[in-house]
């Protein structure tokens, strides 16, 4: 596992944040939030991110190529979690979305998602207007 | 399908209410909240109900014997839903929990859950303290 | 709760049957299959039913109006469950699908789904070809 | 994203394999298997792995520290997927489980899970008997 960049565990570094209600169905047999169901919080954060940064209908289709979740502390039901989302890196035809998950003032996890712009099944350069929206939502140093 | 008692679609009739964030993962291929995943909202409402009415550790174990969900209108992501929960009927060893689901001022569904107090695999009379808690949380006419 | 018609717990009464792998994620904190996740087995059975009885593209759109699940015994992971599906009743614009869930030779649950044929937001008579397909898949007495 | 070791896309390199029924509820609005729900297939594979390699009751508690999923091709419902599981690397107090997901003869994804043996909230050396079981289940070159 790679070392964690300190910016990634600073909530105010992320441009977009959303509260999500945990559900008893997110728990598993160990009495904590299940590691895969936590993935749905990040998924929800990505969906919020897209809705927030611009007109969804004008977004190009991007595919998830790789998803990495770090587990820093256990999460618990009941209560809220807050998922914070921003852009970590922008390439020519792909970009990395970075997320952090908070509960009760503790950063309990991180998620990196590599997303590729694809057109007719091939990776293709990010359209200028979309790249622009991504740039405006980079993590703030 | 039986006729709906008008009290069931009155939000203020229910003693316990909770807001839940919908998630994009609650959607199905039809672009609305999936009928089974809606079941998790009701499940969450039941869990809140138990936590609210008294000390969980003192509750007897009750089993779901029957669950009936009515679908009155489509639900949508994103946004919140509110689940309202109360007691509809109390028998000697079982009771019926009644719930309603609201979104944007519309009652989109109802749920009735028949719960049975069981002890050693047999239905057994509801303990007096628990029956008392249930009675205090009957739907208000 | 209504009395169970004996035909409903006879596996060979159902025209369509499907095996489903249980998953550890179907369990809940009580160490058995969760009551709501069991709903996905029935949902899967309904989807199989539609694919089996005829050309999906020619099916009219039907909406779930009511779903009732009976819990007859606990279900467990790991292993398989078998969901059996057939038609219980056919009305003019709606019908009832009946299902049973089996694990290790035991019928652990039943599901009744009231489905309504809707056109432009209104219930509307079942098309003749579809009614015909439903009739051929009634539970066998 | 790192380059893929060719051994990882060879099904016969993995000591433990399991078939899982896909469910219509694994689909998302794009008509393919949802990226997070795919995570439950890998979770199921890990659970099978633990049950297969030895007496569960004698296993030490290990925590997921990091989970990385690669998406190589879309997966579809209906049908089966096969998840293949083995050990990729063994450290002093942690190990990496490697998995591949197959559908219709195509490797549609890979998963790497970093698992840490913890005792009283601290990482602690892998017990000898468990390390032995892991070694016997390394990917076969």
C-alpha cells in the first residue's frame, strides 16, 4: 500500500461534500459497516459530483477502470457519513477522482477511482469543456 | 388488495419518523427506486422504531412472519424519503407494525409487518413491558 | 395472516424454477438470510419467469402494486436456494404471481405479487397474447 | 494503473474457484453488472476461500486494509460468473489475496485485497498454521 498524501485526509481539501444516512442493512455480521457496501457511499459521492459540476446531459461517458478503497477505521450504524469528492489527477483521456469518507470527525476511508473517457469502445481524449470542469474541482492544496 | 384505511396515509398519525438519503444504487433499470430496495427503507424505519421506544437490550426477540408492501407511486433518486412508523394492532403474542413512505409530499408506499414474539422457537405472549411500549406507539386516530 | 393453501408449498405445482447461489452479503447480523434480501430472490424468480414464458420485447409493461412475503423458516448461507414461480390468479387488468422459496428440502417462504398492466399511467386490460401466456403458467393443482 | 501480471488472467493459476448466479438486482441503469455489486462476488470468493482452506474457527481475525478492483470488460445478467481466488503475496503480518472474475470465457475483472492480521487493534505477526494454509494456496506459476 502506498503512503497517504496528507491532503487526502483534510476534509476542506475536497470541493464537493455530501451527507449520507447509514442503514442497518449496511452492517455486516461483524457489527460494522460492510467494506463493499461502503463502496456505495463512494459511488453516491461520484454521482453527486457529476450532478454538481455541470449539465449531466453534456458529460461524456466515462468508464470506471480501477477502484481502490482504503480502510482507515471502522464505520458504524446508526448515524451519518460524509463523503468528500474531488479530482486528484487529469490525464489526456482519463482522470482520477479522489474521495474521503468521514464519520464523527474521523476519516474512516479513502477511495481512488480511475475513470476513462471512451468513445466506441476506445479510450479517447477528454473533451475540453469536461476537462475544464474537472480542473475547477481539483483537490485544494 | 384490501382498501387503504385513510389514517395510513396521514403522516402525523405515525409516532416515529425518520429521513433517509436515497442512493443511486437504490435505482433500477427503470430509472426509479427499486421495489425491493425500498424494503430497506422500511427495515431502517423498524430499526429506528426499536431504538426509540426503549432500551434495545430489554426487548424480546421478535421475528418477521409476514411483510406486505403497497406501491402507491414511483419514488426517485436523488433526494430524501421519510419513513413513518407506528403500531397498527397488538395481539397476544404478535403485533403489526405499520409504515408509510413519503417523498416530496407524496405518500409513495405502505408497509405492514407482522411480528411474532418467539421463545425457544415457539410463539409466546408479549412481555408486559414491551406490550406497554407498543401501546404507547399506536397510530393516532 | 391468511391460511396457506397446501398447493403453495408443493414444489411441483410451480411451472418455473430457478436455483440461486446465496451470498454471504445476504446474511444479516442474526446470522441468517436477511428478510429484505430474500426479496431479491423472488425478484430474480419473477425476472426468470418473464424471460421464460415468451418474448420479453412483446410483453406489456406491468407494475408491482403489492408484494407480500411470508417467512416460514430461516434461510442460511452458504448454499443454494430454489425459487419456484407460477401464476395464482388472473383478473381483467391485473394478475397475482405466486412464488415459493426452498432450501435443503424445506419451503422457507412464500411470495405473492400483485401486478397491474398499466398504459399511460392507467390500469388497462391485459393483452390477449400475454393473458394466454399467464394462463399456460398457472399453478398446477 | 499498474501492468497486469499475465498469471492473473489465467484461470488455472487460482487454487479456489466458485460459480455465482448473477441477479437482475446486480444490474445498474446502464444495463450491465454494477461496479460495486461486482465487489460482492469477490467478497463471496474470499468467504469461500476461508471456508475451504481450513477450520474457520481456528482462523485469526484479519481486517481488509485495501481493496483494488480492476474492470477489464463489462459483465452481464443473466447467467453465471466464476470467481477465482488465491494468495498473491505473504508478508509478516499481512497478505494479499488475488482474485479474477470470469464470465463466458472472458476475464472481466481482477481484485487485490490487502488483509492485515490484527490483535487488540494492532497489526501482529501471522500465526504459523494460518501462514501455512496461505502458502499452500499461492497462485500457481
